[in-house]
C-alpha cells in the first residue's frame, strides 16, 4: 500500500512532531539531509517554526495568514510557504487537533507566475500514499493506546464503573 514509501517521524520538540514521506530504504530523509548541511540551518529552523505555527494555530488560521495554501484540486494537499524565500514544501495535512503534517517534497515556488501545476501533478499520487500510510500509523497508535489502558467493559454504551481501573 505504501508503493515503496514509508512515513518517517520527525520531532521538533516534545509537543511538535510531523511526518516525512520517504522512499523505502532511504537512510536519511531530505529534512535530515538539510539539517546536516550547515548552510541550510536557518531555512530548516524557519520551516520547523512554520510547522509549529500550523499545529498550534490550526490549518484554517494558518491559511488566513498566507503561509499555508490549500490546493483545492486535491483534498488534504497544502503548500507551506514563507519560510525561505521562494522555497516551498508540498504537504499532506490531516485536519484534526493538532493537525497531522506529512511533508511530501520541497520545490521552488512560482516566483510571480502562480502556476505550480507540475508540482500538483507530482503530489497527487503521493497524497494517496501518505494518506494510507498515516491512517495505518494512527490506527496502530490508537490500538497501542487502548492496550495500555487495558480492557474496557461497556454497559449500555457507557463505561461500567465496576470495571474502572481494570
């Protein structure tokens, strides 16, 4: 289902994480490569701040600032802007609280023309892959969370107090 891709988690700080879609077997992601290059440090810091703002403020508020643009042709596809001149990130975002962000790829923006149709075409199959992989990751996380809490007894659609703490 991943079509040769995996989701790689990236942590900004204890409260902010995101995902990066990378090819299977790839040892370092584009984000990690950019971190390792000293000349890109400011760019990566700005991108991390942008991701934190999206997660803290929400998708709708971020779109209103112009730093995040929804790509209407493809549900869940967004362009993250404003972190380093004309450089942009194409991202899949699952709108929930906090938003789940999956970076798909970096590209140089339109520089005035407003035409990013080639990048949108490139992103369409990646959105499907990212969506499928993220759904699996989140389902696994929920299963693990449920296992940690132990069995839940239900009585008429409610928790049975007799089984609380079991």
